[in-house]
């Protein structure tokens, strides 16, 4: 609340009266600034603010300029707690942490300190999934983000270098972001579907199915799906999530189908943007025990979504509903009997980040680069303003086969730094970055002009 600004000022005045050189930190929200409290205290009466950052996967990639846009005031910033998460702590979260540290370092005029939290947890008594060091009675391990932070700290530049990053080839702006498999699902409910129609973005009918058979569909083999009298039926009321996928991918346009709940505790679902039964987005009609309807699910790696909305209320039994999904190149809209239920937008997130700095004593250019992609990426480095470049440097690499990989008590060294020689260094040269990797490159370099 705003009144916290008054309390902070009272404490600061009392502390400064006895210890004038002590820095008094003003606590902020868990993510973001408490601007009303800052206004009450006054910018010139604040030494430092403490912002926490517990951000979900993807936020970092869409907000790399967060601290660039931060207001420059008399006070500085201490990020007292940060830990980015993807379900829990995993390699995806560690890559996010690597980019977050780039953000902090390149705003060193503003951000003076940062600390990861929580630090320790007993694996048998954990209440938070993202921790730096885990242990039991006889063993311990560090999360992969520990190695990222340690590697960064051991290769800390004295000064930042102006860094321009150009990613080639540039993404196709017309690529449908929600493209993927389309499907129908039932969950502990007997459902029926009929009269499925698919239209292209110009409203031309491109596919129809009156369910004479299941020839156009495939599924994981669970549930009791059958066609009868032009109706697709899932007849097992005790079957958990069971799905059928249309064999042809759905990229953009409109899908309409009639759906009915016959028995059970849920409504019915339409899949989209799916790559299989494990990762998908879906229109959930009658979610959470048939209480509301909304778009839910997980977008593909590299996408972020915003928007949403829902409609409260149940899906009635034995009533045919018209349900529809409308996809454009970056939006998904869910409808029930012609009325909008939910609408989301997708944004393609950057998959490559890099910054650079210089160590004066070692005469070493330090380049940090994170590659989120699942394929190797060639990175061309051009070092302007140099007098000479040493031919051989060093590349420190941390990587994982999957974004969900992580160290554990049984595999404590699954992800750890690997060091290798960096040959062929020059004013302009190319180095390959491994898939899903965090990289620190050390390049011997003499500046053209004395600093």
C-alpha cells in the first residue's frame, strides 16, 4: 500500500541520523514497483528499491528490455529474490536465468545487486519447486541454474560493450502461430459430436465430416469412440482424458461442430495447436467439474499468449450446442452458440540473446549467448574497435538435450559446464552454438584506443 512509503521514510530518517552512510532499502512487490509508496516517500529520500522476480517461462524472452525502460531516478535497484520457473526448476528456467542476468548486467548503472532464492531445500520437505541446492540426509545436488550463475560470476566483465544482435533468417511474419493438430476430447463424460465443418480464412468450405466412419481420425487408443447414425460418440463415462486427432493439420480458418453432453461430470473439448496428446491448446467447454468454459493449455516452445476470458456456468445435459474455433495467424477465438467465450493472442518469442563486455586486466572480450532453439545456431561475431585479436580463446558451454532436463540426487552432474578451445578468433568469425545452450566466450582482444 501507499502508506508503506511513510513508514519507510520514518525508518530511513532514524537510521541515517545515526548511520549516515548506511544504504536503506525499500521493499517492493514480488514483481514490479510499488509506485504509490515511492511517490509517498519521495525519490530523493530512497536509497535503493528491492524488486523480486519470480517470472514464468517465456516472460524473460518477451521482456528483454524490461530494465532498459526502467525509470532512472536517484535510487538504485537490488533484485533481492529471483528464480524463473517452467513447471519447476529445469533447464528451460536456467536458460531464462541466463538471459535475466544479461538484462541485469547491461543495466549495471541501475541494478547494483541480485540474489537467487530460495537457496536450500530438503527434498523431503519441499513447498516450492524452484530451489538452487537440494539435499536429503546423505546427498545433495545443485540445479543447473547454479552452474549458469557461477559461470557468469567467474567471467564477469568490468565494462559493458555496445552490442548489436541481428538474427537471420528473419521469422516469417505470415506464419500461422497456432498451426498444429486439431482434435476432439472427452474426460470422464459421455459425449457426442456431429456435422464437423472446416473453412479456410476466406470462409470457403475445405473439409467436412458427417462421421460415417473414423477414417479421417487417429488417437492414442483410449476411450470407446465409435460412429453411429452420423454421430461420433465416446461412450465410456469413466474414461479419463481421451482424444481423437484429425489427420490433416489445421493452420487457420474456422472449425464448427455440434456437441452434446450425454452423461458424466465434465463438458466437451476441442484441441488445436497440438503436437500430440501431451502438448496442446484446447477449448474447454464445461471445465473443472462443468463450472465454466475457456481456452486453456500450453503453447508450443517459443510462443507466449495473452488475453483469455471465460463464461461461467455449466454445459447442459442432452442439449446440442454449436461450438466453434476461429484461428488467424496469431489469434484463437472460442465460441459457444455463436457467442465469444474466450480469445487469446500469440507472440513468437526471440530464441537467441547475446551481450558482450570487456575485462581490462585480462584484456579479454567476454560474450554471453543463449540459444533456445533445438538445433545448432551459427553465430557470427564482429569485434569492432579492436587493435588486435588473439587467435585462440575459450568457449564455456552448458546445454541439455531437453528443455525439461535437470540435475537430481541420482544424476547430480547431468548438466554442468564444458570447456573447449575457441579456435579461429579474429575481428569477424563464426562459432556454432549447441541446441538449448548457454555459452560464455572468452576472446583475447586489445582495444584500438586506450580506455
